[in-house]
C-alpha cells in the first residue's frame, strides 16, 4: 500500500468513526490476497470511500466517466485508482481495464445498480459485474451500506451527519459464478445485497424494506 494512500485512508477512517459513528461488519469475508470484486449498493457520493475504508489493501474504483471531465478532479480520483466507465453501455475499455487490474490481484469496487438510489432502497443489480468476475475468475463479494443516503442523498448538494454502517457478505466463489446464468446470478446478488441491507437497518432500529413486494409487483413498494 502506497504511503499516500495509507495516509489518506487513516484520515478518512478517523472521520468515519468520529463524524458518522460508523461501524463495519463481516470484514472476514473479503479475501486478503488475489483479485476481488466488491459489489455494493449505491446510496451517495461517499460510497466508494466508505466501502473500502476498513480494507488493508489498496482498491480500485469504477467511476462514471463524467467525473473525469474536470482535469484537477480527474487527477485527484485517479490518485486513488479510479478509472472511468460509461453508464448504460457495454464499455469494452472499462472491462479491459478492470480485467487487467484483477489479473494483478486488485480489489475492484463496483456499484451494479448503475446509479445512486432515489429513496434508500437497493435496486436490481445489472449483470455486468457478474460478467467481470466470471471472466477474471475472482470472488464476488456483496456489500451493503446503510446511512449514507441519510448523510448525502442525491437531491442534496452537501453532506450532513448520520450513522453509517457497512457489511460484507459471503463471497460468490468463481466456480459458483461460472455455473450460473448471468441474469440469475445478478438476481441472486440483488437478493444478497438486499438481505445485508435490511440487516443493517435492523441494527439501526429501522424497519426493513419489503423487497419481496418490489419483486412481485415489478415496481416500487410503499415507503417503509
């Protein structure tokens, strides 16, 4: 781990604990070596930092290409191993960049919902992250965040304070992913992240979301 990355991580960890009363669960599920894909729900701009703060490894981040338009901000996020991906398309360049990093034992952080949540719920995962993990032959670790939506929802310009929790679930082994249809695997990933998410909501004394109603109706359920 580079000294620069380690120092920034230390500062961010302190802010996470002091300002958000944050806590991380299930860290043992993230492999300490080798290529790994982290697949997390997406609640706020804080998520790339929050998802990887507790990991004793440098991580790489998929970020939407529009974030790279400003040269200064581009250099800043690239210093933390971010690389661009075009949303809503089959971005061959991003796939190649991801595979190259995974072959060199990187940890790739992705947000398979494709965009930040509108109401705090976990939307359905897109299959691109499944394809990536299968091609690279690496574990896929489901991750859930709760509280970041309260701190910085997409309709607010600046972040506020809120308790934020993170939980890592059991990884999908490469051999398991290779046997599953990609859409079925994406659905399974959605279920796993939603389960983790509701577990975090219970830890905060909040009512779990009724994700089964969302799945069966094909639309959004009433707010919990």
